C-alpha cells in the first residue's frame, strides 16, 4: 500500500480486532456497522487481514493479506469471498467513494 492511500478500515483475524480510521467517525452509524460486519465476516471466513482503503484517485480498494506462516488461510475462498463482497456492497462502496471525494478530499463534483 502506497503513502498516498487513505485507510478506511481494517480487520485482522489474527488479532481479532477491527479498526475504523478516525477521519470517518462522521459516517452514519448504519454505515460504520455495515463496514464492520462485512470486514469481520470476511476475516472470519477466510482468515488473514482485510484492509479497505482509498487509492490516490479516490477509488475504494479491498486488500486482503495473510501472514506467511498461516497454513489455514483460504486463498481460493479469499478470491471468491472478495468478489461476493464487492458485488453485495457495490452500492455502499460507490457511496463511500463519493463521500471520500466530497467530504475528505473536498473535491467538487463539477
């Protein structure tokens, strides 16, 4: 992940923790809960760490990763679960990109 990226949230199956970037505390509770549930379910199902961040263009990126020694990590399931998550949460992710561009980066929509 590059320096110009802004982390939205992350979840680790190893530490059993979820993190939401403080810059996004202004999001509605419903959105924060939906992000947390999606991340926790993802890491519970496949293991590893899931980081959701905005790249330098403002696009939302889902970045799964695993510890090198994790023999239980489900590589195949990760790809399938990632696509499922992207499809199921497409509207939410699109709205998050708009929120990021307007409220965080303060870009106009013109």
